[in-house]
C-alpha cells in the first residue's frame, strides 16, 4: 500500500514513495528528429511561396544612403534581395512583408498656441507594382517583353 498518493499525478507511487518510470512513451522512437521535421516544413513553406502568385515591382529609393541600399526580404525560409529603382520579380507573400513594414514617427501638431505630439505609422518602403502573374515564368516573360519594347 502506498504511503502517500498524489491524486493529481497519474503515475502510480510505489511503496518506497518513488514514481514508477518503467512505462515507455509510445511513438517517440518512431517520430522523425526535430531537425528533419524543421527541414521538411521549411521545404513545404518554400514550395508554397514558389507556387503562389508572383509580382513585378519597382522599389523606390530615398534621399539618404541607407534608403538607396538593396532591401533584403524573407518569409518562410524564402529570401531575396531587391535592388532599389530596378524592376524585380518576387512572390506575392514577400510583397505582404513590404506592406507590413511600418515605423512609428512623431508628428508635431499646433493646437490653440500649444504643440501636441502625435504618432503616425508610416510605410518604410515605397514601391510600385508593375504586374501580377500566376507563375514566375509568366512574370519573367513579361519582364523580357517590356525590356524588348523599350
């Protein structure tokens, strides 16, 4: 008969008071390693990004040196480096990353002789969508056709 039995614990307590650990967890040996699982999910995410819609965009540069540098964009294991003021072809999901990139800046407003500071959310990147395509091949073909017509 056990001395003390904790009713919240589902393990049986032996007469010495130690928990019985002889039961094995089923399926642990059969499960893939964490690294393999992560790699598999990353491949699936990358395939989803590549199979989705594609866009041709032009990312505008700014006045400061940092605003003229190429912009790295990444989502779900897929990444690219967009050059400013040049047309680029990216998955639509990366466009969502640009859309969500905002910063909060202070704005001084004068009201009744006093100054009031408010905060405004501003997009970090200005861009123009040139076209939307179902596949990367279509986007590349359209970009070639645009270059040939110029």
